[in-house]
């Protein structure tokens, strides 16, 4: 049975991502696991003091998870299995452990969190999940609905070391699962990234992905992230697949001044998968 893990901090953005995940689960008949990890806040004085008890935190979080589950069961009319997983500890460490046990179809997260520092705090959790989890992480932007499903997928590729770095099986299986079109997106500007082996690499990629019958698009743009986002919006893509290490997205995303952030600026969900 396929399972989708929804990591939640109970914020509006996380709840929106939950609705997206529920619709996805209904589409592919997957179960859903609502996951939350809580940490005991400590007062950093000369003598560290716990501000609230562990039991109080556990009870409060458990009640919120139960409420989410009850709402989700009403929304889905009991058509899919819904579970909750409450853990104490680091959000990503515990999520990693859960994934190793469950082996999920995907992990779904929102791109903003609950507090005034939501972009920094929850954003860092999302980025850390992208960095460490070997399972697909789908980042859902605010306001994006699953709608009629995933019909058009864009895969961002730079045609470098494609055999070693392209998770072809994951891309093909995901595309087949939704009966979607696969569009390979290559962004360049005045052939700055063109190399002697680029034609060979593009041919190798086609061999790897031929089962998904991909279409290729060569986008002329100075900025990779902006080029991808512009294409996604103009061509009504439902999902963008990116390989974080390959595109150095993590480094650019952690720059506070950067406004060209694929995950946080995209109006289309971004699924990050590793090489």
C-alpha cells in the first residue's frame, strides 16, 4: 500500500499542504500519515529550566493531530486510511526514521510555517528535509490545489552526468502513476552551459527516460530558477521535479537576499529527489 507522509506544524500553510496530499492520496489510493515532532522548549538562563512539561506538549500536539485526522476523514468520507505519528525530538531526524520504516511514496510539506519567522523556521525544516531525505519531498506553495491531478510534469535538467545523477526510475514511476506528460526543461543563456558532450548527454537522458516519452524544451533565460518558473506558469505545469545537489538549489535557497528561490517562489509544487 502506498503511503504519503504529511509533515505538519499545524500552520495554515501546512494544513493547505495536507489538503493537497489528501487529494493526491485519493487519486492514487494511498494512505496518509500525519506526522508531527515536538521539542521541549528550554529557558537559556544560568540554570536551564523547562518552560512546559513534556506531557503537556505531548497532549496538546496529540489533540491537534487527532483533530486533523477527524477533519481529514470527513473530507475523504473514509475512502482512504489515515494515521497519525507523534514523536518527540528533532523534526527531520524523526522524519528520517519514520521514512526508513514506512518507505513512503512521498513526503508532502508546506513552504511556510506558523510564526512571524515562518519563512526562516519552517523553511529551514523544508530545506533540511530536501537535503537529507532520500524519498521524494513535495513542497506545496500556498494556494496551490491538487485540482484534477498531475497532468504535466517538468523535470529540470542541465545535461551533465545524466546517467549518474538522474533518478530515472522514480521519475518514470511517478509520471506513470498519474498518467502525466513529462517535459524535460533545460535552461541556458546564449549557450553558456553548452559543452562538447551536451548532445551525447541529452541522448543518454532520452534513453533513460524513453519509457515516459518525454518532450524537450530549451529555455533561453539568464536565471535557471526564473526560467523554470516562467515556463511552468506559461505552460500550466502541475509539478516541477528538481535534483537539489545538481542544481545547487540548497546553496542559493539559504542566501537571505535571494529572490530567485525555486521552492519558495514557485507557484507550482516542486518535488525534490536525489541523484
